[in-house]
């Protein structure tokens, strides 16, 4: 038996030695971020001033975006470029590993840019400094105006190689932009890149809009609009801007989300003071009633395999979280802690449910396993709610409101994100006040 | 003598305790118009007609009507029965201390509770429509228990 164990450990050791060189531990809060050197991208001399394209500038911009992405994870510590001794072109061919390890870098990113036939080609390599090895080498060709996307895609590739997890940089966040005083808020749908860039407004603010959510391919958004003062669930095509009401319900429909295959919308329909959960097939327009209870049933969210639904109900008196099969059978209450629970959202990995909890006048964002065990509260505040998962299930984005004074002064609504470890809480800067964020899936799959 | 002193000590404690509790109770009624977290004042209230208040208030997370609310709704029903060409919208609201989606449902439930009550007092359901604004349209923007109690409301609005 002892012998067997011995062999086993050797195998593990060998496996480790052969494959993983640097490891970034993302299962716990990372208090010791990995030092990474992101060398400026080398510009091929022949492309230096290619017609009107400022290639050198693009190189600097791309490496700045990559650096910012890595800094934002809290898992990496991008090193100061002033300390880099090796020239970008030489480093890209073969770094002098001793030089880089001298400045404590454990990973190095190098790259090269060139222009050919009006296209921008971006090459990059990731190097393991302690193992003196190249970890990946990839190249992307695109139009120069698309440089930002390329920077995010490269960031994802590096993140994936170093953490073993899918990345989330090449993503967007849709949210509700808010302006004006609290009693007369103007709300618009807005969309931005995950890093806060490229903000676009999708509605004009003429009517109240709430709770936008992406479909799995990120082309459609479902949301609540008070168009003509009739609160109904709508569908918006982001490219064409075409909006349509979802189903002809004789009352308020709200709290919409797509099913994981994108074919259905699940939502609440309120009639005569009772809110129940319904699905509507977008192709056949067939409506199904999923819950039948005299209490409030709302905030439904499918499990990633589509077989289960978690939702919010006050059937036990106060708001709690329940799960059921997708046909509405097998309803099970899963939240039992002190306080009330709302806005359950199933993680894209399927194992966790994120939620908002209210206890003793404080609001918490937390996660629990889908059977209700293992509740962990990640962050406490005066007011925060509506978590939405990053596509890799590592982070949550949510919104937070501040306490206002007698005349509403001091009020703000902002987007924040936090690791499911409870670490790396940070504000996502938006042009205006913001709420109801929803994270897209990876744009490039 | 010793015994006496003990009694005086006890008396002093007793009296100061009384005085303290008096302070606590004396503070409450002035200015704060809430009864078990339902707003009872008239600060934000408007009138449909003389003596007919336009709104009723609710306790946190509740949609049940208090006796004052029922009184208001009876007066509204009388008024509507006398003015047959008038239709109304009941706008249900919640305070900012709940999740947005649940608050939308709660506002709808509150307005419907008011509608149901008015219907039992002889107003046709066809004359009453309902809309919920959840926490989206507070009337008092402060983050205080008083403001929240004024925001948990169902408001009856005349339709032209």
C-alpha cells in the first residue's frame, strides 16, 4: 500500500513537471499576485508608418489594454516597464530569461505587429521565465480598427494558459444608465466593453427601462420597458435596433431571462396581484405557465443545462430562493438562513447560485450551492443587488446604491464586481450612474 | 438607618428608571407619523376631492390594508360612485429597500389589494386599472425609515 502511494506521488510530480510550469491559484483569494512582464509590442520596421495607420501607437495601446486586464483580475501583478532591460524585438524572438527573472517576472508576454494588405497582424508569445520555456505563440490578423478586440482576445488566451480557466476579457456588459434626481430618474439601456470602454446607448430615455439580459449569442437583449406606460418584457436586436414586445400578456410581464439555448424567455407575469413564472418559446410563441401559487414568484433563472430553474418566492412568508425542474415540478426551498433572499442566478458552471440577501438592514451578495448548502456572503453594503456572472463563473457584477440625505443628495448607483472568493472587489467605471448589469458570454468562442 | 438608606437608594434607582423611560417614549410621537412602520401622516398626500385622500400606505414587505387605508379607499369608492364618468389608475409602489424585481411584483400586489377593496365597495373593476412602478418612482428621495414609509404606497390617479 505504501509502495503504491509512492508511485502515485511520483506520477503526479512527473505530470506537474511536464505540463504546468507557472500556476496561478484562483481557487482561493490570491494575496500574492503573479508578477508578469508585458513587454511593449515590437513593430516590424517595414510597417512602421504604414499609410495612415500609426502602428507603433497601436502596439502601445494593445499592450496597455492587456496590462489593464491583468491588473484588474487581482491575480496578476504587471511589472513596471521601466525595469525591462531587453528590447521588445529580441525578447520576442527569445528572451534572456535571467534578465527577466532578475526583475522577479515569472511570466513574460512579448509581441510583434505588422501591417500587410491593410490588415494588422498581431503575434504574441507567452513565456515561462522560471522554466525557460515558451508557453503559447499565436497570431491574429484583423482590421486595424479592431485592435481593442485583439487585445482582449490575447488577454483571454494568456489568462486561460496561466489559470486553466476560460477568460472573460473579450466580453461586454449591458446595463441601465441612470441620470437625474432620484424622484425623476432617466434610464437608458447601455452597453460597454467589460473594461468600461466603447459605451453605447441603446434607448433614448423616453421610457423607463429595467433589467436587460443577453441571449447566449449576445445579439439579443430581453428587458422590461414601460413603453406607453405598459410595463412589458421586450426583445431588442442590438445590431438592427429593432424592439418588439414579447407575447401579448394582459398585464405586467417582468424579470425576463433567456433559456440557455436561447429559444425561450422565462419571466414573471403579474395578474390580479399575483405574480407567477411563465416561459415563452420565441419561435412558436407558445406560452407555458411554470408556477401556480398565490404568492409572488419572480426572478427566475435557468440552470446552464436547462433542466432546472431557480426563482424567488414569498410563499413561506418572506422572500426565499427555490429550485424546481424546468416543467415546474419538484419545487424545493433552498435558502434557510436568517434574513430574506432574492435575485437568484445560476452560475454558468452549474454548481453555484448567486443571490442578494437582506439581513438587519444590510444587503449582501453571496453564493450557495444549488442545493442550498455552503452559503458564503461575499460583500456587505447599504444597498446592492442583482448579481450577474462572468461567463467563466469566477466573478459577479452587481450594482450598489448609496444612502441619500434628506433631499436625495449623495445618492449614486454604480456597478461593482467581485471574485467569488470574496476578494478583488472593484468598481466598474461607467459614464453615468448605472444599475442592472448583465455580463455577456465570450464574444469570440 | 441603614435600612432606610437602602430604601432611598432603591427609590432613586426606580425614579431615574422612570424618568429614563419617559424620555424614550416622549421622543417618539412628535414629528414621526408612523404606526408599526406604516405612514400615517399627510405630508405627501394629495386629494381627489375635498376630504378624499389619493393614497394609502403599507408596512414593509406587506400589502395588507390598515383600517386607515380602508377608510381612505371607502371614501375614494364613494367619490367614484358619485362621479360615474371618472376612471382611475392605481399606481403601486415599493420602497428602495428591496430587490427591484420583487418590488415590481409587490407594487402590483399592493395596487390590486386596493382595487379589490374598492370593488367590494361598488366600483366596477372596469373603471380601475393598475400599474406597478416597484421602487422606481419614490415620492421622498431620502434614505430614512420615514421616507421609505411614504414611498410604500398605492396612489389613485384620475384618468381623463
